[in-house]
């Protein structure tokens, strides 16, 4: 177990494991699928889904390292279930891997009917982000 020393808001220092930082960084975002976000099939436009996923990945990675980040790639985006207009989606971002200057975040989108219980995983993908310094050069994720 790797431990990192953090400075709390009150100025005191505390130690936290990487596993705990990963747990704390999990990000959940809910969105309503309105007509302005759907395509000609009346389902969520893929570009809109990717935008929401990238934003969720960015938030999760930022919550983990609190550094400036840029997205460098998205991998294996699987659209396994259509997301109809008039539904609610929940995006869940979880840290999958922490490298020296990069971090990989998995983002899943779950769809829920507004009138029925239950939800279905509809889209899943991986996003890689890199921490950058003031000169936009890669910098270590962990200090």
C-alpha cells in the first residue's frame, strides 16, 4: 500500500492511501436526455455521450490528483444499448490506473426510465488524461 501525505484545508497534514484516494475520486453525474441531445433516431447523440463521458473522466481524475489535466485519448467506447429521449442517465467515473504522469478513468453510462424502476448499462469507455505544468509539459500525478 502506497501512502501519500496531504495537507488538509486546516493546514494540518494527514496520510491517505492511494486506494482511499481512488475511492474518494469516484464521480457520479446525472443528466436528463432532452430533445436537444438526441439524434434523428430519437436516441442520445453519440457525440453528446462522448462529451459527457470526457467531462466525467476529467472530474474524477481532477478529484484524484488536483492537478491541471488534459485528455490524451479515449479507448474502446462500447455503445451497447440505445438511450432514448426522455430518460435519465447516470455517468460513473472510476480511476482504473495511475501512472507517473497519466491516469486512466473508466466511465460507464447507465440509463433509467423516468417511469419504471431499474437501470441498464448503455455505454462504457476508457479515457487517458495527463497532468501538465504551467508550460503544458507532463508533470507527475503524485507529488
